[in-house]
C-alpha cells in the first residue's frame, strides 16, 4: 500500500458500500414483469404495509385468504399449502433477486426493502389521480339516445323517416368517435 493512506481506503470502502446498498432502478418492463402475478403484488403490499419482518407461513396464509376471499381461519390446508409452496419456490426468490424484498429462506422470514416503495404508484391507484376516462359512459349515453330515437321513430311517435333516423344515428356515433379519437391524440399523429 505504498502512496495510499487510511483516508483513501476509507473513501473507497464507503463508495463500495454505497454501491452495494442501493440496487439499480428497475426498468418499466421489469416492474411490469414482477407485477404480472397477483401473488407477487399481494406479497409486496403485505410486506410494505407491515412494520417488521413477517414469517413466510403468516404471509402465505394471508395471501391465500385474499385469493379465496375469506379469513385466514377459514382456509383449508390445501389452500394454505398451495400458496406457501409457490411463494417459497418461485415468487419470493424472484422478488428477492430483484432487491424488492429481503427473503431469508433458511429462517422463513420476509421483509420490505427501500426498493419496495418503488411499486407504490402501481399498487395503489388511489394514491394517483383518478383517470378521467369517461368515454365508455359517453358511448353508452349516445347509444341509449340513438336507441330511443329509433324506437320512437319505429313506433310512429316521431314524425321523421327511417332514413333520417339512420342519418342522425350515424352522425351522432361519428361525432362521439371523432371526439374520442381527437382527445386520445389518435388524430394528431
């Protein structure tokens, strides 16, 4: 160690520990891949909301209860075992390998990591602004009004011809569809 002092060595160790402690940010594709399975989403929610490490058995029971729409006490042995095995063999190792959780397989303990918070916006839509997609309601209202017009025309309650009714229906649907396409940017491209 000629020409190096203790400060240089200490700085290098601090940089090395910083590199180890902060896992790389996941790409959007990796995040979606990890979240594609409801069991993994449930695991992330459960460990994130817990204040301390959780035992694998407790985690598996809660995930199984959520899947069955029941309480932990009402689960059958098969329901518990099926979830336990898939968590033990597949889901927890995958989340651990990506740094999302710490999974001590030998002790059967799972806990959140700082990286777990990266998934909050994907798991809690209530924390994000609600989407303003009102287009299904707009289409439904247009169809309902057009159906009412066609029905009243067919019953003779509205004194217009079937050809004019058809034209009104086509124009109404074209206007709604055009407005939808414009609002989503499809017509801008």
